[in-house]
C-alpha cells in the first residue's frame, strides 16, 4: 500500500466564448467549435473525466449553440451567468459531489483564471492554448479505464434525474431516500472487479479511511490471500444502477477483523451507503466471533470517515496522531441503526452489471 500523489482530475470546467470557439455567441456570432477542443472533450469523456461549463453569458442562446454542434450531452453540469467564476465552480463541485482538488478549469481569460486561483487554490487552471495538450497530461490520464469510467457521464446524468425527483418530492430529504429502494450488494471481489477497485482507491479521498491507493497487483494478491478479504459494493435503486461504489479490505485473524481500507464513492455521499456498509462489516465480524478493528489515517479531506466510524461503534484504542487504531467492544455491540439502504450479501460472480 502506498500514499497517493496529487489527485487526478475528475471534472474539467470549460469557459466557452474564445475557449471552445472563436467568438461571442451572445453578440450574434455563430462560431464553430475548435477541432482541438472537441477532440479533447471527447477524449477525456472516454476516460471517465466529466465536463462542466462555467461561462459568462445568457444561458438560452449558449445552450442552443452547444446543442446545434452536438456538444450539450457532454456536459454534466452547466453554470452560465454573470457571477464570479469561482462561485460557479464551487456549485459545480457540490453538484457533482467531488472535491475542489479534483477540478480543473480551462479559460482563455487570464483575469478569470487568476480569480479562480486566488479563491480556490486547489483548482488547477489552464489557458485555452493548452487545450490540445490536456489529454497528454498525467492528471488527465487514468492508469486504467474501467466499465464505470466509460459510462460515468451517464451515471451522473442519472443522478441529475434523481436530484430533480428529490426536488419535486413534497417531504423531507431523509424520507425521499426511503422511496428510492436503495440496495447495496456486498460481495467478494473477483478479477473483473480489480480495475474498478484500483480506480476507486485513486479517485476516492473524502470517504476513505486511510487515503491509500492499491495497485492491480496488490489487489490481486490480497484477493488470493487466506488472511484477507476484499469486498466490493454495488448500489442500485428504482431509477437504475450507480455501479460499483465501495471497497473494503479486511485482514482476518482468529480474533479480529481489521479494516485496513474502507472507501465509498463520493458520488453516493448523500445516500448513506458508507454508513450502511460499515454497519454490515461490524455485524459480520461480530457474528463470526471477531473483534471489529479499523485503521484510520487522517488526510486533509477524510474527517467525515472518522465520524462515520465513531457512529458505527468504533472507539479509539491506540495508535498515534498520524495513524489511529479503532475497535468495537464485542461486549457492548452498537445498537442496530435504521438506514435508507438495504444491504445484501452477493455472490462473487454477479454476471454483467448495468
């Protein structure tokens, strides 16, 4: 296991006028998109990198111009208006459920880039002249491209439908979750899951107990180890599949089940899937006569995972400030908690997933 480097870019935010095309749509121009911009949009989309718009203009004519050129479907979030671009990027990151340190901006305007860099120093900013070279940069080049990556834009578009349904729901948000019929299937990882499991360790930072990454070789070895179990979690609801969203790695002894790594995609943060998975792991360990133990390594963004561990019944019983050891007392097991997510144990070979 090793600590990750700078996080990869999950979303590239685009200015439009004089960045994606040469001209200003609001002034009556009908500029075709730059070929290099279109090529970069499509190349990164195939890699599972999302696109969003943060542009100064009026929405209707700009959105119509994108649609005329077949580009509107490529953007998972759109902010067009006259406010600060940094504010638009904050809204985009919140809408997509990703950290600002995984967002990049491409903009022809030096002032706009400077405003974003000053307000949001974690956001990486690029001039429009750099567009053609972005697919060659390491932060835009995943080590592997998984099934989930190729369909990531569609998953986020489905999430947009869920948000619209939630906004229309007359009751509170917690009540709305119960109407989704959320089911989390937890199952042993197989060879076909390894690329996605690796991708999750690279991409997931907020809901991650240790901030570590696991390469394909290490994951394969852990799957084959009699002293470890590697579990993945798939989430579905009545509106469709979220894909494989969770990973847990346990070191198993006669007396303990040590959670060396637990993570859950930030995309399902609001669904409560992380807490449901953790409760399932605690119950499974206790039922097998093992003490649930967890390692926690603080990072700048994963404090929410420590809170989740504490709510699941884990208490700090050792370690240092840089690496905590937490455990559940088998003599005082946590009370069962109600979740909007139903957890089921699945087979190791689930067949084709949507």
